[in-house]
C-alpha cells in the first residue's frame, strides 16, 4: 500500500510504499503540494500552461524541419 510522506528536502508531500497506488495518492494531494524530488511512476503529471505551449512550438518546429529536409 502507498502512503503520503513529508519530504525532508522540499517540505511537500511525496510517497512511500509499494508504488501500485500512486495515481490515487497523487490525486489526494492538493495542487502545488506534491514533492517532485522523487518520480511518481505511472502518474501523468500536469504541466503548466507555459511549458505546454513551448513544448508544442518546439515539436512543431522539429517536425517541420524534419519534413522539409
């Protein structure tokens, strides 16, 4: 079973346990309170609006450059 733990590095909430219940545990923690010092395997971490937009622009530019070459 997975359980919430307080991170000693950042003070936010991370996880301990088996790793099989991380989606449920991640959803139970308030936005902005997740520890990112350790990965959350199997959990899709929402990105900020700015990061999404620049990723989209980079992907489009790479695709265009690859297509025209």
